[in-house]
C-alpha cells in the first residue's frame, strides 16, 4: 500500500467562504497512480471545515442564513470572555481573532475532514458532489492535509 501526504496552503478571504478543492484532489489522485484506496482531506484548524456538498450559490446563501440563525456572532460566548478564558491564548488580549466562539461552535457541528473512496483511479464522488474547505472565521492562511492511500 502507498501513502502519499500533501499539505496545501490556501489564503481565505472571508467568513463562510466555500473553496472548491475537488479538481486539486482529483489531480493529486491521478498523479499518485493509486487505483483503489481513499483520499482523506483534513483541516489542520479548529475554525475551518471540510465538507462535501454541491456547488450551488443558492445553497451557500441558505447556509449563511442558517448559520446566522443558529450560531449568531453577537451573543455571549465564554470563549470570547477573556476575563475567564485562560487556555490557548496565542493572540494579544482583546485581538479579534481570539473572539471567535461562534466559529468554534460552528466547527463542532461541521467537522474537520472528509474521506472519499478511490476506485479505478477515480474519486467516487456523486454527480453533484464537490469537496469544499469552508472558512469559519476571518481571512487568513490555512493548511489542508490531503492523504491519499491505496494500491
């Protein structure tokens, strides 16, 4: 069995940005010459999700509206209360990138990775399925690990 790991860096632009990784992953699978196995697409962040869904602007708008209703930014989050929060403070006190409790809560609902089977050298995505990286916080550099395994 072969295992190939590639880390990619992507600069996001905004909250709830959907970045389609499908063609990049397909090209990586093709280059590995793995016929049967799986591709793991994994976010190395607690405020970036990896999801499979369809590429449709109405769906993205609907999702943004749903997030605004379920996990509004303007309510109280203990994570944002720097008077009580003592863990994982790598930013300056009061910096906006620390005040992202809504982003972490959203990530808990969305997830960190997707795994797609590879059969006959092809990703087994459905007709409308695409692989997305979803920015759940502010624009910044993000790392995604793509691990392709198989024979």
